[in-house]
């Protein structure tokens, strides 16, 4: 039964991609198609990265409300980026090879995420405590980010300036190949870990009884989450509630938490929402930059609903 | 054989277990009894390497629990915790199937499915197999967790108060099932029980703990005497003999 729903989701995702590529095609068709294909590739990566990172993060922390971005991971990424500008100077930063730059940024995020989050994940914390810690960490990184931004001079700031809102319309295409590699790698690793993730969702004690080395496994998964967050944040900027929305939808639709089904379902839904939504806004509503606002709005409301319903359960 | 030597445990400065030396022979049912806070769960979690050993050593069939790779150990010993939390949106059959994880890393063969079905039958869960865990009653949930532990198929099975939430019928059924797998399949069952009459009826051996120490170790007939029980639980109770086994009238 979940398989049939997965197939339906797959069909919907492909339909959205085709619509995205072909709707309102005119002018220099080859040129426009190439542009759209590049953008489509970026959107696919963002969707897949966010789906993977959110599912894994929720499984590891054992709740369905927290996402990497609510825990401030994307803020952490931006902070790492700003730190590089601060240390290297604007010129130094810009003249870095983009691949090298992105590579260093991913590694920085992985290192920071592990030092900060791992102590919290060794034992599962109570949901309220996690949420509080996440909010505090998020605020902390955002303030550190703007502190650094104030310390460096305005010209250099322009280099690192990153929108505080995601913009699915202006994705970065210079990182395309590298980001594709990272996303594909993350997707393969996540898929191979699908059975382990099922066991991890039982919590540290049950997982240890079943032969999982908890700390090692959680560290690996956290690295995977960090890599995925780095990709999506680098490409479009921070997205607070998109992951939450996608995974909650996926869970409703496939009605299971088994990762062999949930992971692909979440990725497909992310693609449908992103690519389909972008097509819709671009051609039907004529305002392509509003998608992120709408997604965040709906996602934010869902977040509140889950919080309220969750606390009543 | 589980061999526990010089094991002590402290949380920060509070000592929990004091120099435990205990050998649990292979095969049979051993009941661990003792008042709340005696350290029974702590001892089991050390045996099942849920927390690191601070001092001393524990070996299971010669495998050191702190030196043997975790996946290896998961094929030898299974633990059901006293307070297991269960992930949501999980069907009973899926949960029980997770018990097979140590053997196939998540891929279920036909043999695995047979074992899962057998565990489901043993705990009378066949009708619930496709229900979500959160839609079950407390006792049904507990039975599903026991089924998962049994499905792991280990030689050593540690159960921390598995009779919690079970009605009389299922408590008796579970004890009989444990007795059967000990007798017929040569499994070693270590079970924490608060109902000492269940311990008396089904266990070969009683280990009594109090204040982080082992204060009694012997057959039910040797431990379940008014004097020994008073030493453990702090009040006097009448003990009768029924069908050749001690029957403790602890509620009177
Ligand atoms: N995480 C912890 N931190 C501090 N003290 C703890 C912790 N876990 C258990 N203890 C203490 O260790 C002692 C032994 O606890 P344990 O859970 O092993 O008892 P138990 O014999 O299983 O009791 P019960 O019959 O109530 O399950 C208790 O005094 C308890 O307060
Ligand atoms: Mg206990």
C-alpha cells in the first residue's frame, strides 16, 4: 500500500518537473531550457537535502517537531561562512575557489554541529528541553553572525551577505556540480542507513540492545545532516519550516515511520512542493519570489499546531 | 554463563552498586528480586552494556561486555527495559521484526519472518500484528515489547519487570512461555520480578538485592523463608508450602 502511494508521489514529482521546464516556453528555447534545467537541478537538490536532513534529525532526536533549522543548524552554517570572511577578509574570501570554499564551509559546519549537538544527543533529552536549547542556539548563532557582520567593514560584508529569508528564485548555480555530488552522496548514505535509522528511532537503550553503537552512529548521522543542511543553505539560504512541513506531510501520506518508505516519500513531496510551487508562482501568480514566504507561513502554522497538539497528547 | 566480578557503580558521588560478585549459570530461569531502588535495573543495564562499566568486569559466555563489539553481543544477549519508550507510527509486526536486526542488519529473510510470527504467537499478538503500537493497551504494548526481545533469539534474555501491566492470564502465560524456552531451547532467562509467588513458581534460582548489594542467592525454598524475606523487604510475612513450593502471603 505505501508502495502505491510512493509511485503516485513519484508521478506527481515528475509532472511538476515537466511543468517547470515546459510551461510558457518562448523565445530562445534552447537557452531558456538550459537555464531552467540548471535551476531545476538546484531545486531538486534543495528538496532532497532538506527532506533527508529533517527526517534523520527527527529520528535521532526522537521527536517530530524539531528540525535542523529550528535547532539553528542553518544559522550555524551562515555563522561559519561569516567567520571565514572575517578571518580571510573579503578579497581573500572571494578569490577562494568556490569548491574549496564550499568544502571548508561544510567541514566547519560539521565540526561545529558535532561539538555543540553531540553532547545533547548522547542521551535523549526531553522534547521541551531540546526545543529550548534549539531556540537558544539559533538565537546565539544569529547574533554571533550579526556581531561578526558588524565587525567587518561594509564592503566585505557585501560578500558574505546572505538573506535571512530563503529565495527559491535566485538559486546559486556556481555550486551546482559540487552540491550535486554532496546531495547524491548524502542520499545514498541515507538510503543505506534506512534500517539503522528504524532502529535508532527506538532510542539509545533499545538501539544499543540491538547492537547499534549509539554514539558512533549518531555522530555519523549528524555529519550527514550537516552536509545536507550546508547544501540547502548554500543554495537558497535558510528555510525554517519547510522541512517540518514536508516530513509531516510525508508521514500523513505514507502512514509509517519506516525509513525505507518515509525517506523517499519526504524527498518526493519536497520536490512536488518546491518545483510545483515555483511553477505555479512563476506562471500563474506571476510572483516567483513569494513561494518561500508562503511555505514558511504554512510551515510555521503547522509547527504551532504540532506543538499545541503534541503537548495535549 | 554470566560472570559478574567486583562490579560497583556510582552516579556522581552516590554509590548505587557495591562490589557485586555473581555468577548466573547457563540455562534456567533466574529471578532478580528486591525492593524499589535496590539496583536491579542498574545491574541489568550494566550486563547489557547500556552504560559503561566503572569498575570490575562482566562476561557473558566469556565475552567481555565492554570489549566485545556491540553487534556481536546483540546476538548473545537481549534486554527488555523496565520503561521502554516506543517510536510512534510503528506496527506491532514491524517492532517485533526489529528484534531480528542483529542477524540481518534489517533485511528480513523467510526464516526471520517465521521467528517473528512465532514470537507473535507466543504472546498471543497475531490479531494485533498490523495495529499501530500507540493504539494498543498498556499490557498489549508490553507483550509486543517482550515479543521483540524474544524474537532477537539470543541465548541470554534479560527482562526487567516484564509482568508490568499484564493481567493474571498473560502474566501466567508469559512465565510459562519463559519456562518453556528455558527448558526446551536451553535459553538463560534473567527476570526482575516483584511478584515473588511468580518467582517461586517458575524460577530455578532467586537472586535478592537490597541497597546495591546481593543479599541472597539460592533456590526459592532457601530464599522464601520468613526470616530471609524480612531481611530483604523489612516486614514479616507468612510463608506456606503449596504443591511443594513456597507460597508467600505478603499481602496479609
Ligand atoms: N540516572 C540516575 N541518576 C542517579 N541515580 C539513579 C539513576 N538511575 C537510578 N538511580 C538510583 O539508583 C538506585 C537503583 O536504581 P534501580 O533503577 O537500579 O533500582 P531497581 O532495583 O530497578 O528499582 P525498581 O524496583 O524501582 O525498578 C536508586 O536508588 C535510584 O534512585
Ligand atoms: Mg527497576
